[in-house]
């Protein structure tokens, strides 16, 4: 007898599953603006000539 393990539902409790990083970033920029994001999260892509593309590039390669 085998246990019924539902392997495909490993993301059931992940509230961000299915939401794209670009959508999250665009929401944050619209809601808070680059200046506040750079103040709260002091990373170069938010403080020095910020853009969606540079931020996506940085965030995708950073764990």
C-alpha cells in the first residue's frame, strides 16, 4: 500500500505563487515610489538611476 502524497501541491501555501516578479515590482513602485523603496531597501538598483529593467535583473540574480 502506498501513501497518497500530493507532490504537485508544494506551492499551496505560497501566497506569491503565480505572481510575476515584474508585477510585484511595478506595484511597489506605483504604491511607494523609487525614493521610498530605496530608503526602505537600500540596494543600488532602487537608489541609483532606478528602473524596472535594472531592478528585475538584480532581483532575479540575487537570492
